[in-house]
C-alpha cells in the first residue's frame, strides 16, 4: 500500500466521531470536544502545487528533500492525535480565528530563524512532538529521519531509516495510546517515542 494511502486510512478511522472540511481545504477528522469545543484529533491540509513548493524553497533558502516534497504534494503538513505529532507545511496566514486557524506550522521558521546553530547543513527540519518539544529532521546525506532535542541539534534521540517509515510507524504507535473517542488512555505517559 502506498504510504500516504495507509496514513490517510489510519486518520480516516476517526471519522466515526466527526469529519469536516474547512473553506480553505483543511480536512479535520475526529471531533474531540473534551479538549476544546472546536478541537479535532487529526488535521490534513490540501496538497501544495509546484509553485507553492518553490515558494517554500525560496523562504527556506534550500531545496526541499524529494521525499518530503512528495509528502507536501499530498498534504501540506499534518497534525496527528491532537497535535502530539505534527509535520510542517506552508502557512498562508497567521489568523487565529475561524477556518483560517486550521493551517500547518510554517516550514520555513525551524529551517531559518529558529534553526539551532549547531544543526548540520544537511538537516532539514520537518516536524516535531508536542510532549517534549523534540524536533524531526531529514538528514539529506543519509535520508534518515532523526529526532533531536528541543533547542539543540544533538544528541540524536531516535532514528528512522526514512521519512515514510517514521511517519507510518509513529502514527500506528500513537494510535495505541488513544481510545476510540480520541482520549489519551494514560495521561501520565509521554507520547514522544523512546530514545534509542
């Protein structure tokens, strides 16, 4: 099964407790009003066009790794399990109300102004974890995905062989931490992956 189809199938299971598409094309799955009246378990965003991908590359000052470029053409970032795992994308506006609030975190921010000084030139920041603030990077030299501490570029906390392996395995791992209504089963446990 193509990785994006597998990911989308996992996310769409939450349609059982609500689904909505915003006027800006965000697809929201699994209404979780126990968190907030307008909270959703998962959000995917309309895929990016070639000119939008080029715009991100200009803002980041570097090419987007090809596997991540492919991901962004399917979905412009993603928030999984009430934002416990998030993948960056292109943010069109910083409005915080109505449908405009449903946008990904801006990809250029961690790759430019918030980029750790000790980050390798080959690191491309793609997402992170809410629980501990750790960040995910694709290492252009190896294609591996690395989880790094919140404000530093090392030590490597967790490693995956590639982007899709990380995203699919993490989506499945996190799905076991939430019940059928989108509630965290054990709030005392960290939702970040174990360090290797």
